[in-house]
C-alpha cells in the first residue's frame, strides 16, 4: 500500500455472460458475503464488460437479473452493500476513457486473458475486449477501492489496475490520489477447475454442461455431475503432496475443503486411501447441502424482476454519489474545464 488516506473500500464485479457457477461462488461471491458486515462494499454486475464479446441482447438482460439474484441468494444484503449495474453508473465509462490515455499498449499486450479470448484471429477481436482491463481499473478506481476480492484468474488484471493507478498518480503529481488496490485471492476455491478437465478452469462458457456446477442446478443435477466427474484410477492420497500431478483429484479435494472450511490435509486425513466411489458421494452431499438452498432462493428471486430492478437502481444512485465525485476530481486534475 502507499500513503493513501481514504477509507478502506471493497469493489468487485461479475460478468452477466452466462450462468453463475461454483467457481464464481467460491472464488468471488462467497468472499463478498463475508466482507459486507465489516467493509464498505460495492458489488457490480459488469454488463459493459460482457459486451466485449457479442451477447444476444435478450439473454444479456436475463443474465443480468440472474447475477443480481445470485448475489442476493448467496447472502449479499443490498441494505449493507451497494449492488449496482455498471452501465447505470456512467462514471465508469468516463473514467475508463481517461485511463485509456494513461495505460500503455505494451501493458495490454501482455494480458493473457485477451490472448485466450481473442484466440488466433486477434484482428477480429473487438477493441473493447482489448481495453477490457482498463475498464476494470476504472470500475475499481472510480470508488478509490482499496481491496478487490476475486478468483485467481483476475490476478493479472489487478496488477494492471495497480499500474494504471500508480502511473496516474505520478504523471499528474497527485501522490496517493488513487490507492493501489489490493487483490484478495487467497484461500481454497480461488481456482475451481472443470469437472471434465482438471487443467482447465470452470467457466461460464464451457460448451460441456457436465463440466460446470451451476448455482441453479438442483440436487439431482449436482449429484449426477459429481458422479460423472473425471478422475484417475488411484485412491486418494493421504497427504497433500500426493495430489501433485493429479489435477482432477486435487480439484475435487479443493472443492471439498473450500465448502467444508477444512484444510485439504484434514480432508485427506479422513479420505486418504479411499477410492472415488466413497469420496464422490460425500462430496456430492456437501455440495448439495451448501448450494441447494442458494439455488432455491435464486429461482425465487429471479422471478421477482421488479424487486431486482429496484435493488439495481437504488444501488446505482448510491454508487454514483461516490463515483461522480471521483470523476469530477479527475477532470480537474487532468485539466478539463469544469
Ligand atoms: P468473471 O465474471 O469471469 O468472474 C467473476 C468472479 O468469479 C471468479 N471466477 C472463479 N474463481 C474461481 N474458480 C473459477 N473457475 C472461477 N471463474 C471465475 C473470477 O475470478 C471473478 O472474481 N473481469 C472480471 C469482472 C470484473 C471485475 C471488475 C472484477 C469487471 N470489473 C473489477 C473485480 C474488479 C470477470 O470477468 O469476472
């Protein structure tokens, strides 16, 4: 941290680009829930990020409601935390433009997520997909957020946000105007892998339904997916070192650990030497116990569009009160006539 003197503030976001899954829950949403009682929190549905790859407009709207409902079903209280829609707070886009003029092409060229998403034909990727991490920096910095709970895959983007903040502060001679936001990544569940391939992360865009446990899955679907999850033929090892080079086993033990609040070593103390025939049903029971109530509440809330809209619009107003102030300060700093 630098000498930033503002309050501790938490910001994070989720894209409405598909169904919320166990990775989103363990890597991000569950951490949000844990922070709202002690921190000033802003949890965003980042629809402007979602459109960096084409989204069917009707689906985008559905998925936006789905993310808000998932936040609330998981336990985020919109009275405590500010729950907002990115496109409803124009300050994000305004600051993003100014930060586009601070970030360097060379920094963006190194972003591995762009390379993964753009694939071989990067000439055909949208400009938005390339500038995506700068919009992310703007999301965070427009609230002068100091802490950002995310999954492991966002680490490089967070480093870029810190670089952008530091360069802005230096270039304009406003030391500590922006904080250098701290990523909060650690803990089991920071990287949940696909159930079909322990080397690929669980993702909203996986073409195989079987690879992903969705928050909306019912108990039967969860149990079926875990039963069919790819594994190797060996029994579980009795210590954590024995999980090395066994990505599928490591992932399932990691999920058990994250959901039970026990260390992987402790889980292996109980299940070491057992085959997956014994471990998988225990894991399925645990996942159902933790996710089924969230799924039920999610379905109930998703049907109440008027309430979800109210939450988002109220959140946008509360968020804009903070974000507009930052943009006004930034305009002054960069020399716009205000
Ligand atoms: P997104 O929508 O891809 O994912 C939302 C959150 O879920 C985490 N996550 C995972 N964690 C563990 N295992 C997985 N398999 C897994 N898959 C996803 C992500 O790390 C993320 O925390 N760029 C962001 C959204 C964003 C944002 C921001 C985040 C926009 N602006 C500002 C923080 C701050 C994204 O695409 O997340």
